[in-house]
């Protein structure tokens, strides 16, 4: 048979056939769990039964250790919250030897007045979160998007404040709260004494500004061409593209305010206005152990729920593609 009777695509090509056969084998072969990644165990070693079994066993052991270390204390606290005091003292690791005591939670909420301190903590956390987000986003917008001539100087000054220990600022900050320069009225025992200093977070400003630097400048230029002013650019363009960093700053700000102890203790001397972080150590000595542990468990609810709600936004760095495409 001569080649004159064959179509162009029927001409034998040994090299091309070998390439196609190799590609087909690669496609049909079951991919390894480390395909595309380079680890300390090669793909060939993963196919060996002994190595595969050893690595899987190590993964399981590591997962169990992480669960025990990370979730174990929280589960133990939840157990103690509904365990009678005598059982906590005598058999702390036993699983409810004498039943469950739900009265610990109701006594902690009503008799110890954890409900009032819980509400104080929520108000302090919300106000601190708002002030930190307001200062961080507006400051980052000015330094990163608007970029005036003095932006580099201000940016350097903001970064320089990160090297000043927070303890050094306690005395001048307390004197400022004691006699504010503009208001003229002391802010002691006022929630603004906690909210206003919380906004002065150089770390959040730098963090948000660095994120704004990564946003596509073409979108900003297009918005300016369409007639968008600074406020419209900030509210309608920059903020919708910055959901990941807003989630990160929100979680940091809320949890930092929730666990803050020293500053609320200094400026909120009235016990009726103090948060949980200040009141719980104060009532520990005169409170039943089971009730006190129930109060501690209640105080951890909001941070845990907050992280569970925002974990995808907190761990994700996506969300920019839609803004660019739109």
C-alpha cells in the first residue's frame, strides 16, 4: 500500500503516537494526593504500602493531637459548666458521675449577674470594632489609594509607632482620658474611654493599607473617569473589594477587645460598667466553682461563634475577581 492513497492524517508518526500514549496513561492514572506539590515524601514513595501506611498513621495521630490540644480545653470547660462542684473537685475527668447540674448556668447568668457584664462586654467590643474599622479603612484608603504628597511621611510615622511598647503609653493615655483636651470632661467610667483609644491601632492601618496596595489600580482610574469622587470611590469600589481584609480586621478587633483586661480595669472603675474580663477575676473568690466555670464558659461563646461565622472570610484571600470582572 502506497502513501498516495492515504489521507494526511493517516501518515504514521511514531513519535507523536508515543506522546499521545503517554498523555493517555497520565490522564487515566489515579492522581496522587501530592500531585502538583513537592514534599519530603516523593510520589514514588507514596505508592509503597509501608510508607503510605506510616504517613497516614502519622497524619491521624497529628490530627488527634491537634483536636485534643485545640478543642479539648473548650470541651472540658463546657463539661465543667454543667458539673456539680464536688464532682469537679473529686473526679474532674469523670463523665458526670452524679448527673448534670444545669443550675450552674442559670445561677451564673442571674445570681452572679453575668448577663450585665456580658452586655457590657458586647457594647465595648462593638464600639472598639467600629472605631478600629473606621480608622483602619479610612487611613489605609488615604495612604494607599488617594496617596497625597505627605502620604509617605505619615506612613513612616504610623509604622514607627509599632515599635513603641503599649505599656509606655498607659500613663499619657490615662492622663488624656482623665482630662481630654477638647471635651474638657473626664471620660472615666465612660465607654468612650475604651472606644476612642481602640481606634489608634497602627497595625490595622498598615495591614489594610498593604491590602489596598494589592487592589487593581485600573478599577480606581476607571471610577475616576466615570466621575466618582473620593467618598464614592471609597464606599462603592474599595470597600466591596476588601471583604477578606475587613473580616480579618473585624475578628482581630473584636477578640482583642473581648479579652482586654488592663485598660478597661483602669478607666472603668464602676463595677456595673466593667466587662467580663475585669469582673470574672474579681468574683472568683466568692463564687461557687461550678458557677464560676459556667460563667467562664458563657464568656467564651461570642469569640467562638464569631470565628465560626467568619472563618471562611478569615481564611480566604479570594473575592477580588468579581470586582475586577464587574
